[in-house]
């Protein structure tokens, strides 16, 4: 499923994306490589795209916890539960992911 044009995702400036049957998603550019994770922090009701990206780390805007953009792993307290990350393909200039089995 297409999320956004790859050229619209600038390094250090995550983009919110939406796809039918999926949670809110975040698209990141880390040194020219594109990554996609869930956009909602697992600690609080905050959109990670409203936070601060530093390299391959995204910091939640609410409590300063953070996640590894490449793996989804929680990196700083109070975040302890990983966010989902998705394999990315670039097709005709678009960021695309495959809908995981079991997603609505």
C-alpha cells in the first residue's frame, strides 16, 4: 500500500501517513534510507511525528521517551514497549508497505 512520495520525506522531518486498516503511521528518512513505524507512542497518547528526530532516534513530544526508528525498540524511559516497524519498498517513487496479516 502506498503511503507518500519518497521525495516528500526529508532527513530529520518525519511525515504522518495513513492507510486503510492500519494504525497511524510515521515515515522517516534516516541518511537517505526510508523507514516506517507506528506513529502513536506506546507510553502516552502522542504522535511521534510531533516529536524530535535525531538520526535514527525519534523522541516522543510528551515525556521525552524515545524509539529506534530502524527497529521500533524503546530506547529511553518512560517508553518501554516497542513500536511496530514495517518493511519498506520504494515503488515508482512512492513509499510502500505490505499490510501485515491480521490487520483490519
